[in-house]
C-alpha cells in the first residue's frame, strides 16, 4: 500500500488536472495526521475549511462531501498517513485530498530565531506563503531550527508552520496577536479546559520571554515540542509542561472521517 495518494473530487487526479492547482495561489487547506484511519479534531478541520471557503469564495461544500473525499483517499493507503485537504475555485469548488507518510515532527528542544513578520490573512491556512519557507530556511542557515514571528507591536504571534504556547509555571499562556488558530491548538485548548488546567491569552514580547517557565511549538504533527531559545533568550525546557500538553491532546477522541 502506498502512502502517496492524490485525488481530486474523490477520484485519482491526473497531471492535467493538477497543473492549474500547482500554479494557483488562491486556495486554502487543512492538514492532519491520520492514525488507524482516524483523526483528532475532525470537527475543527471541517470548520476551518467551511469558514475559509465562505470567506474566500462565498460558498462552501457540505461537510459530508469533504468527509467522503477523505474516506475515498484513505481507502487505498495505510492506516497511518499525513492527510491534506485543499479547496480551490477554478470554476466550481474543487477538493484535492493528498496523503503522504505519517509525521511526528522533530524531537526538540528547538532554537527559534525571531523575525519581524506578519502573514497576510493570518486567520486562514492558505497557499502561496513563500515567506514561511524563506524565514525557516534562513533560520537554519543561521544555526537555528526554525523562526518565530514578531509583529509590528513587538508581540510574538506564531512560528513558520507552528503555533506557540507558553508556560508561566502555573498557567498555559496563548499569545494575543493576529495568528492562525491551529486545529491542534484548538484541541489542546478544549481538552485543557475539560481537565481544569488554567489558561489565558495575553501579549507576549521578546522582552518578557526571560520570565517564561517554558515554551513549545505545536501543529498537526504534535501537540508540543519544547523550545529552548527564542532569539538570544534561553527558555527552560519544562518537560512537565510538554507532557501535560501531550496528555491533554491524548484525551481527545479519534474520529473516522
């Protein structure tokens, strides 16, 4: 069974059909990890696609149709894969579902450089964001693992392909800035709330980062990888914080598309 599948509207995509999408910058997507044919936070992924389609295209496909395309793509592959759903509008709304080998992210802890950058339309996970790859590549060339973004007001917002979360020793702190609210972030937030773990949203600046008791990045690969440095500031690795995020994420039920 090959983990590599590319289907357009529920059937194998041809090169001719994929070519226009390869050069289309006006599309949006969601990415997830499938384990044993199931997904955590499926409702959040569907809501992300629906909300973005309505805003960008003025129309959205029914959730049931999106789920049917996902199921079709998963039929011919292994039980564990990375899955991406992309929606674009060449004429009518079309859905590309791709699968690849499963991923879990780097081991960490990570060193992040800090760069001043604000993504366009940050509330949507959209294609054509060359800057994210550029800043990540530049960070690696400078001896870092990745890059964190600082907005024009000096606030830490997110990282290239990650959300940021911080720990003050008692409470999980989510950055107050314009950012993409990730599906893993959403899962972790609601599971922490269910477990009674305190959380708050506040502005976090580089000047305040020396007072942090821990920091992580998270995305569809993982609910938390420790960050050991942001720019020139060292951050405690806080293994108990990372473990708490993983435990909370693990309580989210798995759902079949």
